[in-house]
């Protein structure tokens, strides 16, 4: 069954699809998904790790050594650790966040869920995330896998992306609309 739904058109999508297919065929989707969630959190928490994956000054060899060294303390499964090595070798670590997002979308589709990307100014607690998931499920009519990220630039509120639909309730957008209205 085809799960990519157009994701393969992007660089991150091609890498995510390759990892997804390897994990699916090896019956390791849950392990890889958990490792990628850990990696995503580590990227959000560590400025040094973020610099490692985005810096063009880090050589392929050094990037490969660094991600290999990260695998053990982060308790990444072997498939994910090897995949990071491939990304380092191909100088594609900068696409890691997008690859994780695309992998999560593919995994959600595989489970029969709709994937929703939610951007908030501050982290959501478990009760807020649960309430949001229930509300999105009632809108979509099926199970929803929520991928929550934090972007302080939206100032407040949230932005929800469900496939090609976007619901923008951010304060930044409201302020921009007010400024445009005031200009006449």
C-alpha cells in the first residue's frame, strides 16, 4: 500500500520514506518512531546539537562521529543510528527536523490516522494536548496524530495544519491583520 501521498517530492520526504520502509519491513516502526521522538526533543533542548546538524562547517567525518557518539546516550535504536550516519555522510543532517516530520506523517497514515502539525508559542501540557487531540478528532472524523512544536515567534495562540488545511489562530497573524486594517 502506498503511504507517501506526495511526500516523496521533497528531499526530506525521500529520506523519510526510505527510513519508513526499512522500519516497516523490519517491523521496527515503533522503535524508530520512539528514537526519532527522542532525537526531536534533543534537537529542541540542545543548541549544540542544533548547531551540529545545521552547520556547514562540520565535516562529514566529524558529523558522522558526533551522531554515532549520540546514539548510545540517547538510546537510539540501531536503524535510526545508522540512518543518522547516512545523513551525516550525505550532508543532510540539516533536513533532520523535516525528515522526522515526514516520517511521523507516514507512520500516522500507516496506522490509519490523520497527521496534524500544531505550532504553539509555549509547550502544551498533557491535558491541553489531549483536549486538542479530541477536538481535532471531532473535526476530522478519524484518529489524529498530533505533532506539536513550539515557535515563540507566533506570540500566542496556535497554528494547526491538517493536510492542505491550515487554521491560524496565532496572535502574530491577528496583529498583522489589525495593522493592515489600520493602514486603510
